[in-house]
């Protein structure tokens, strides 16, 4: 009886040993990264960024009686009480992260340093330096900074974000909530995420903890290479963070170093996604491609023979799986390059040849229908279902304001993000082309009038374009 008991115990021990030994053997073969070694090696390449900028607050109260044509009986009271005490400029401070790439250059997010009067970079050894902005790309939300340390600094190696796979281990290092050198780990949750932040959305999604202050910091693979720049989080979400693929940054760093800005290619089309119903209506078997909904006059697209209703399925040898693929491929194409575009037209595949020209970053037309006007200070996009969901509005057509330049003419006029522009100087605005034509034909120095839809209300605003 005793011998039988011993055998049972031995068998159980063997079973327990096998159960726990197998994972240990798997981990020993390299499936699990050595985060301790990685952290020690990589933390010196990551920096903390603190900024300060002067903010001039706008008055929160309006004078009850004042008009442009009559004096305000309470003018002195409001000037003294509200003006002196509540309109003083103040310093706004923020924190972010970045990483050293070479020669004292630091890569971070544009939104971390945008508008800053002062930028300070703190190294892992607690030394602090003043930094200057070498170049920015607002569309990709990237900025290149420069510090003078008078010595070689540890640099982060840039990896290949195209080769990463969903499920791979990743590690983030940054400055969340001001807590320096914080290391978090997780996996790649998804690739190619479009979150409605701009025309070149192609984010890496990760469940490595990313919080305010992580912006601009690196996302490393287990080889210790940067494969992403941590950029966005979902408000109220847990385990959902987004990073810009490092290959997108690598493609523009030379331009930021040389010119301080980025020059992109332009095709000159307005595009939309191919839905299941649209695919059926065009006689297609799948939803791949970018549907051309409009052509910009005098653009490469018009000169090359593209037409509304064409579905672009391949650009310069690259397959177009979905709408945003085209935007990214065109933007990365050299100005002046002749490319072949394969399209589906009336159910048949055809090829057209187009010479790419330069995208006017300050006011040109972009592939997904985005327009930025420096003298007006706002960004608009043609509405689609994704944008409607983002701004929680019922309408799914028209032109919507997606971004405002601080202290710009549009903001001063009272325009807000999420406003739908219905009219400009009495002219109906339905498409981005309507908007572009109305703005470009407007005489500078004269008052421009807009009719806006805001929620369930409508309102007029007026301002003078510089």
C-alpha cells in the first residue's frame, strides 16, 4: 500500500514538473524578451521634453450693451474688471518624450513642441539642455529637435516597421504624467489603424501602457529597435495606444534635416472608400481601391486623364487595398516622377500615366480631401461616415472643420472644430471643391461671411482674410 502511494505521488510530481517545465523551456528559447537588459540599454536614448508657451486668453464674457455703433455704458467697468484681471498672458507648460537618433538630434511629436517659446530636453543622466526646432511635419505630427551636448550621445536604432507582426512584444519608454524613464511593455495589437487624425493615418496599435506625457517617445521591438513613435491614446480607454510607424518618420527625416519641412507629391483627386454597395454598382468583386469622386482642375490627375468614377487599384506598382493607401503612396512620391496608375473604369482595367507635382502644404488640395489655409488658419475635410462618427453629428455630407490654428483668423471669428460650413458669401458649400473655389476666389482684405451648422443650430460668422 505504501509503495502504491509513493507511485501516485511520483506520478503527480512528474505531471506537475512537465506542466511547469514546458513554458520555462519555451521562454528560454527566446520567445520572451529580457526587459531588464533592454531597459538598461535603451533608457539612455530616451529624453524628457518640457515646453512653455505664452497664452493670451480670450475674454469669457461679452459686454451686454456694446455694439460697433454705440458706446458701452459699462465699458470702463468691463475694461478694468475683466480686461486687467482676466486677460493677462500666462505661461502654459507641458511635458512629452522623445529619443536621440544622431548627432544631438531628437525625434518627437509636433504637438509636443508646437507653439512653444521655450523647449528643454532632459537626458537620462539628469543633464538638461535647451533645444531648438530643426524641422516639423504637422501632417505626420513629427518634429526634429537639436541640442548641443558637445559629446556623442547614446542613440536609438531605427528599425523596420513594415516587418512587425501582430502579437509581437514591444516596449515603450517615456515620461507619462511627468514620471521620468517609465518602462511599459505589451504587444502589437493591430497594424494600419485609421483613427481620423489626418490623411496619412497608418498607426500601430499597442496595449503597452501609453499615457499623457508618453507622446513622442519610442516604441521598441525586442531587438531594441524603434518601430514606432507613441502619439495617441483613446480617452477613457485602457490598453489602447497608437504609434506612428517609424518607416514613415525615416522617409521624412532627411527633408527635416535639410529644409526643415516636408515636400510631398500631389495627384489632385478627391477620393472615398469603396463600400460593398459601391463595389457592386461598379461590377467589382471586392472593395479594394480608392474611388475617385472628383478631379482638381489643372492637376496631374486631370492632365493624366483620370476621371470621377475611376477606381484606383494600383499606384506606381503598389496595390491599393483601401483609400488611405493612395494618400500615403502619393505623398511619398518624388515631385516630377512619372508613374503608372491602374484603374477600373466601367468594369475594365486600364492604365494611365501621370507626372506627380508638388503638394502645396499651405493651401493645396490633398488626396483625401483635406485643405489647410495658413492665412485663414483652419483645416477642413469633406465629411464621411468616419468623420461624422468622430464629431457625433448626424450629417454625413458637406465640409467640416477638423482643426484650428491658435490665434488664427478663423478661431478669432468664432469658428470651432466640428462646425460644418454650409455657405461662404452666400455660396452653397457641399464639396471640398466648392470650399476651395470659394476661398481662392475671395478677395484678400475684404470681409468673408460663412454660414455654419453647429449641432442643431446655425450661425453666421464674418472675418477679414489677410
